[in-house]
C-alpha cells in the first residue's frame, strides 16, 4: 500500500526549481503469455520518488525495483522504476474493466501521473468460428471464400494459403484478401483451382482452418459446322453429312458437355450420267466432182450429259456414187473397180474359213467342260441353284436377336456368280473333317435340329477362341511336290509349342504353314486372327507355304477425319497364290457394332502401299463377302493381301470396347510400389502386346481385366485410386486422380499406358496392398478393379494371362481343321435344294428369317 503523507517532501532535493516530473518512459499495454509474468517500466525526470498504482491501489514499495542516474546534459536526476505483474494477479482481479497500472512521480513542486497501461491474458481458441467452404465455379466467375478466425486476445491476424503456399494479394490484382478476413477472386482462372486454407495467428499460437477445394470448370461449346460432304451416291438419291466437335472450348474439370448432335445428315440427289446415242443417218448428199457423196449423223438421241459416254463410231460416211464414169489415176474407174472386187472376194473366202474353225473349237471346249463338270459334282449338288446360291454379298449389319449367326443374303441366285467362285458349295473331302468352332450350331450330333447359316459357314466355319502364341520362320514359296503329312506335323509341333513366358515382342506376329489340296486352318495364337483354307482351294499337285501376319505398333494406315482403326492390320499371302475357292479371314474388332452408330469399312493396301476401300455398309460390292459378329469380322477372300477394318462414328452413342487392366511391380526402393493402368482395344492381340511390354519391365497383372464401353461423346477418361489403407499406405498428393484426353483414348494411342500411380508404405512390415482402381468416362461408363496383392515376391499369386488351352501350335492341316464330317455336310446340302413346293431351299430360309432384303 502507498504512503498518503509522502506528498510532504523535504525541500533540500537537488532539482531544477519550478519543474514538475516529466516522463521519459511510460508503461505499455502488455499481454501475459501462458504463465510468464510481465514487467511494467516507468522513467521520469526530475523525480524524487516513483510508485505504481494498479486498479486504484498503491503497489507495495517492496515490489518496486528502482534505479537512479544523472542526466549529463541537464544535470537532473533520472529515476527508473519497474514492477512484475503475474498471471495470478490478473486472474484474481474482477473489475468492470481490464487490469490496469500507472506510475506516479514526485518532485518538490508536485506529482505527475503516467498513462494507464492495461494488462491482459493472451490466448487463441482452437476452433474457427467459420471455415472456408469448397465450391465449383465456372471460368471467369467470382470466388468468395469466408473465414472467421478463432476468438483470441490480441485479435488474430489472418493469412490465406493456396496449396500450402502463401497468397500475396499485392502481386495479383485479381485477388483481394483485405475484406473482413475473406478471400475474393474477381474473375476465376483455371490456375485458381486448388486447396485453400485460412491461417490465423497471434502472439500465442497459429491455427489452420479446414482446407476448401476450389474447382474452376469450363463448360463445353460447339465448334462451327464443317462443310457438307459431297453426295455419297454417284447417281440418284443418297445422303451428305456435316459434323462439329465439342472443342470450342472442350469441357474441362467436370464442365457440362455440349447439348445436341455432333453429326447432321440430309438427303441429296445426284444427276445420273446419260450416255449418248446416234440419230438416224441423213440422206446421201449430191455427187461431188470427185465422184463421192456423203451422209452424216449426230450424237443427239440423246446427247451425252452429266459425264455420260460419247457415241462410238463415225459421224459421217462417204462412198463412190458413179458407175465408172470418173477417171482415177488417169484410168477409167471401172478397171480399178474390177480389181478391187477380185481382192474383196479373196478376203471374204479367208474370213469364212477362220470363222468355221473357231466355231468347231468352241463347241469342242464346251462339250469337254460339260463332261468334266458332270463327273465332278455328285447328284446331291448338281442343281444349278445349289451351285450359284452359296456365296452372296453380305453387309456388315448385325442380324436380329435369335439369329445372330445367320448371314444376310443380299442377292437372288444368279448364274454369273458361279464364274467368280468355281467349285462346289459343299467342299468335297476324302476324310471326315472338323470345323474349328465351339458353337453348338456346328455340332450336328448334339441336337437333331441342326441350325445352318449357309454353305459358307458349314464349309468354312469361324472361331472366336483365342489361342496360344507361336511364331514360324518367314518366307512363302510354292512347292511342286506335296510332302508327307507326318513330317510336317512333327516339324510344326517342335516349332510352335511354346511357353507363355516366351511371348514375342517383335514388330510383327507371324505364323506360316505348308498347305495342300486338303486345306486347313492357320491361326496366330492369342490374337483372334485366323485363316481358313477350304478343301480344294489349292490344286492337287501343289502345296504352298502360306503365311498370316499382324503388323504391331504403328499401322501404316492413317484414318481420315473421324475414322478410327477398329482392329489389327492383317496380312496373308503369298499374294501371287490364286485360290479356286474363297478362303475365310477372321479379324477381331473392338466396336460395339450397331449400324445406327457406326459406319464400318474394309480397306486393302495396294501394291503401291496406298489404302483403298473394298466395301462399306452403304455401298456393297460383289468382290468381297463379309460377316460381322460382336467380336470379329469374317471375310471371304479370292486374293491374299493386307486388310484392315475402319470405323466412322455416326453419332455420339458409338461405343469402342476397351479392356482395362492394372499391373504392378516393385521399384528399387522397397517402400515404393507402382501401379500402371492400361486401356487397350478389346482385341486379343492388343492385350497381348501390353502383356509383352509389361513382362520386359517385370510387371505383373494384379486383377482380371474388365470391359469398358467408351462412348464417342468427346468426354475424357478419369482414372483414380480409391480406398488406400490410411495408416499403412500413402499416395502422393494431387496424383490420386488423373485425367486422359478423349482423343488419346478414342484414337487407340500407340502408347496404351494411361495412368501411373506411386504409392508408399509407411513400414517395411506392410506386405499387403488393398485398393480400388476406378476408371470412368465423364457422362459414360465406369469400371472398378479391386486390387488385393502382396508386395513381397514370395507371397504373390499369379493371375494367368490367357485361360485357353485349345491349341498349342498355330497350324491345323487336312481333316483336323474341320468339325463337320463330309457325310453330314452332304446331307445338309441335300436338305436345302432347289426351290420346291415344300419350301426347303436357301432362299425360303432367308425369307422366313427376314434376312433376304
């Protein structure tokens, strides 16, 4: 407590007369942090005594610490006093205002009081009064993030972080952080996407708010329409189309896709070409001085138009018009004329003899051919309709449900067809053959009611199965003498039985084998590519080494515009081999083949290396015969060469079938683990290529691959890793979700690796990894692959790449290549004979199944 009588001061204090104490230092407002006491300090001149007064009461003089000194400039006495204030003192004080202290200084003239200094206990609460909330904002929209910091003394200062980096609003005019602790971005940019955190701090502590994720998205916009295509019909009614893409801009970060159609079609009519035709000859003209008269005709009945052909022949004729009254070469005309008549008689005689000889030769040739055909064909198939109705043009459109394997017959039988494919429909075989297919339709013994597609399918059957991989040495050449069967088979077995571990990674998968008159089947194992050579296609005396090859990696075919390659580029040969009966080439494809959404073409590479279209859905040809099933296309070929399937999407609903697979392997650092996600075309050969590349890297398949339906709607693909065990594993921040552009997936990029994820385990003792890989197309299909694997090589389970064990080597020769015995094939051909009252013919079968078109 203070001394009330201390204002009575002695007069002998050495100080300047007439001066009140002047404060050189006054106590400051202070904060007590945790339990540390604070020091209040006061300095005055001239001063005899200085005491502190806190909350209206004098502080005991024993708690003061005093210090005296002399001001050299003025010679006056300077006094300095300090006291300690503890946390307990402040907490025990209960008054209407904050705890305060001031100092009072005495001189001989009187007292002076300093300012009041408040003392408060500093703190900062843990919870924010308002955390910022995440939001999705369109590009150039305004972003406002609210933050109300925790209660505290002194009041907390606020700072904003973006992706853990401080934001400096002075450097970016677009950002304002001054308004009541809020963050305002006036016009959102793509770079403004990220995680935002509000940081509050005072002298006691720092506090972080919850992070708010801001996504700046872009809604898609249509590009301008392309020019209308030219009319697809050269003559008559057709269609033309134009297209646009959702790339102006392309949707980004979940923005809305464009509404409306990307392709428009309209009908059009092309003027048909009209060939020219001659009018009748005019009357002969008057005889000229040269003894000739003329007549003319015009090409105007009708005249050629729209690119039609001009008339062939002469437009004028001249001939002699006198009876020898004119002189030629100074001789009477009748002498010259008589010699010309003699020569004309000789020419007529020789012409008649030549015509007679030619007629006899043609008659003899016809009789020979007729006898030979009578001896070759059995009585069951001698009817001409059976010979000519077997091979018809087929288009790619798939058949209605219930008849998925029936072929579409587009033409009624014509005798002209037999000129293209000489040879009987039922391929005669000296031995019973097996048709290599697992379909019950081709097993006549399993069920009495045998369903038959056509003579093409009966005799050339097709297989969807995948086989093991094998390679044969390159080269193809004809052999004049057939070799014994046993030696060829022994050589093939030794050459083609290979383990899965030796899958080739060369730029060309290839199979070769020696085929003779009996025919057979050549496959490239595990690719779905096969070639069926029917009995009788190769003459009896010959045998040919035939090859089948797939071009891997980059194809030489570059699709135009919206077109995409739907399967591998396949070559068969040798090109110089001419077969008498067509062979069946099977090529796998990845399209969900719906004629409303896809327009599919077959292309062939010419000898000059250019690609030409062989056939398409809208324009069929008579040179190629095709059947499209859900996973492969089967083509009847007269000549060997290089072929590829091209698809053009007609609408956004066109679907490309992709196979999604996830591989994993250990890196050098034993705590790291890498996941690789692939999306490849749903064809066996494409997946085999990925398996080969992964084997070279030491990769391992972690889960059975799954099928993803990828739409042609220009939406990108998202790959993310979910459900990673939180206390055992971690994934690098901002890499758990990866986005792949639409074109990279739709075009079938030569690099099918779409996502790579790096995980790290916290402890070497963690041996198991469980997570989910999610692959989804925005506004489309989604697939989840549940990964459960061991990261230790000793404990891993192997997942087999190919579960089929149906063929250890790629060539099957002679009877082994066919499943239906010859006797049953003959009975089938006899069942479907020429049109009759009972309706047991091929055309009636097509009509009953509504596929005669």
